[in-house]
């Protein structure tokens, strides 16, 4: 990716629309986005990037908040995600 002039961070955030995702409802093992991202990364030579792994990774790094509505920190995390979504060009910090 780097030799092709493509930055990993830009690539990932472009796939999410540039903003963190706040999910609602059930917590899936994979999503259409994680399936799309998995395919795109495999085309670029990445290995061990199946849709379930990508979905877990997106949760771990803060791209998506899949916590259930009863989770004790959901309100605080959701507020940070909403703030990040409203700030152009900024991710969650």
C-alpha cells in the first residue's frame, strides 16, 4: 500500500465515511463493512483479515462501537463518538 502511495489510515477511514460508527441493536460477529474491508485488504496482500477478525479489530481500535445499550460505559463512549463525528477531519482521540 505504501509503495502504491496509499496510506493505511486513509484507506480504512475512507471505507467508514471518515467517521466512527455507533451501532445499535445486536452485536454481530461480522458486518457488511467488515466483509468489504476484508476483501479489500486481501486484494492488497494482507493475510488473516477475515470479516470476523476485521469486525473485532474495528471495535478494538474505536472505529465502531458495538457495545450493547445496557453497557455501563455506552453513554460516555457514544458521546465521544458523536463529538468525533461532528468534528471534520478528526477521528476519536
